């Protein structure tokens, strides 16, 4: 697959690199890594994301290549010869950039590692769900074709680390461990990367976590833990979206919890749902029913409010999936 992807990249000259809205470490790492690869091949490249570059990931953009979509991008649809969506295979996950994507006459391509049945809306789709991270795919593409500069190596290592929970999740395959070791040999510092990714929190983060824990509910005999964060909670703690990083995983530290859910209110009144599984429950199957997706053990979706109706809908689907999966294992 990557040979075909490389051949396509060789045949094109001007690339717009984008990711799903609210990009995580893997998305930013893969974007920056791919930009280095394409620039090394003599290509014209831009990276545009939405709605912002999280503070804790800014250390990956050492060249200042990442642009945040806004009023200055009114002509974005006309710029690229090739529009490449990385770390997602569903155009609607572009968020604010979806309109420009649909209006663009560029060749539309995706590179992704998430579970997907049939990517739609692309001229070419390169999806490998056996990969642990999109950054892994970019490293596999580039490592045999160029010498990796340190900023590229750092970005790819951080992407791999972030999508595998610093290599502790079940998706941390032997292959990604080998790739990580090769990046360490190039000069990446694992301890410094961990500090940059996970130890840059603010006091407001701890306040928000405390408030969120008070709202946690346990259903299905303690096998399902769900947490709601409202805009009022965010305002009371003076918190921002980044302060919620890692909150969805906390309930899985509790004995007996199979699935953790974090639902938080968006400014437009919708609710973002994040689901995490200890290992036996396929939360991707739930999020697919909600119009979202992701991994078997980590997925997300966006649902309509109000909060109580949204919670009831998600709770019903999750409990049903837990019952089904645990009865068949």
C-alpha cells in the first residue's frame, strides 16, 4: 500500500495536508512528518488544521509550518493540486474545513489507520487498520527513502507514543516498538517527549478533573463509567479544552470498569463523546452507530443535545454493546 502511496506522491507537486478537527498527537506528528518527507522530495506543502494547534503539541511544529484555519483561508479550496487528509478517512471529520474540501477541485486522498468500512469522498484512500498510528505509516513510508532530520523524527515518535498511550495500550504492536527504537537511535529522547506530551498541565486541569469525577456515574453493575462535562463546568474552573486531555481514560483505572465514556458540551450545544474500552468491548461499534468512529478500544462521535437525551442514547448503546461482547467472549 505504501509503495502505491509513494508513487502517487511522486506524481503530484502541490499538497495541502489536513487532519480531523481537534487534532491529537498522532495527527500532528503524522502531518509534520509527512510535510518533511514531501519537502525533501521537492514538493510544495502547506499544513492547515482546525480549530487550533493544542499548546502541548506546539513543540512538534519547530518550523512554524502549521496554519490554523480562519478568515485568511478563504481561497484554500483553490490552492492545492492534492488535498491529503491524514489520520481520518471521513471528510466530515474536517469540521470547519469541510466546505472548502467539498468545493476544491484537487485530487482528494486520505491516509489513515482507523477502522473504516469504505472510505467515501476520496479519489484515493490508503487505509491500514493494522497500523498502531498514522505516524507509524509515515515513518514506514519515509524511513527507507530518506534520512530523517531530528524535527521529523521527534514528530513521528510523539505521534506513535500519543496514539498508543506511550506504548502501553493493546495497539502497541512489535512493529511500532521496533520503529520507536529506531527513532530513539536517531536521537529522540523518550523521557523528554513524555514530559512534553503529558506533564504540561495547568492547575485548572486538576480543578476540572475533580469536578468531573463528582459527576461520574456507574451503570451496568459497575462495568460502565460515564462522565459529563458542561460548559458551566469549564467556566467554573476557567478550563479550556486541552485541560480535558486524558480524562476519558481515568475511569478505566477503576476495578471492574470495562468502558469509560466522557461526554462534554460543545459551544454550539452539541456533545462530543469519547469512549475507551479496557479490552473486551468494541466501542468503535457504538460510535459507528452515532456517526463517529475510531479504534476498537478508543472511538469518538458527536451527538445532539440536550444533555439528558444524549446521555440516554449513548448509555443505551454502550450497555447493549457490553452485554453483547462479554456474552460472546
